[in-house]
């Protein structure tokens, strides 16, 4: 049986899939990486969640929502989870054409 994204047991499914992939339980608020999960393990979690939830989503979602609680919120309340996880001070802005031009010039200068 697949779980629906709005189902109240989504966190339990996430916890079960993490346990199957990593062999350990992690607290709901712990960062996947702080809890010892690796990128390889997260790929296994991604595959397992897609199978168990019956929903296709990008693997990058696990990096954007890096805890059970955040990921559960993403699946159950997608509009609430859309709030940026990082503060505006640490967010990376898009590169402008001028930025790219200056970077290419610096790289060319190093090669000489």
C-alpha cells in the first residue's frame, strides 16, 4: 500500500525508509548529514520514498528539506514548505551575465 502525501503517517514512512537504507533511526529534527547519512544513502532513501509514497520527486528535494520533519512538511503541506530554509544572508543569488563575463576573464588570466 502506498501512502498519500497528505497522510498523517508520512513521517513514519520517511523514518522507515531511512531505517531500511541506513540501518539507524534519526530524530525528526536532525539534519540527514548531521545524523550520519551520506549522499549515497540519500539516493537509496529517494528511491525508497518514491516507491513507498507513490510519488516522483527530484533527489534535490532531500537536500532542500534536509530533515525528516522538513521533508514530511514538504509532502504534506507543499506551500508551507516552500519557505526558504536558509536566511537571506546565506542564500546564493543567480549569476548575472556580467558576473559570468568577469569570471571567464579571471580564468583566462590564470592560464597565462
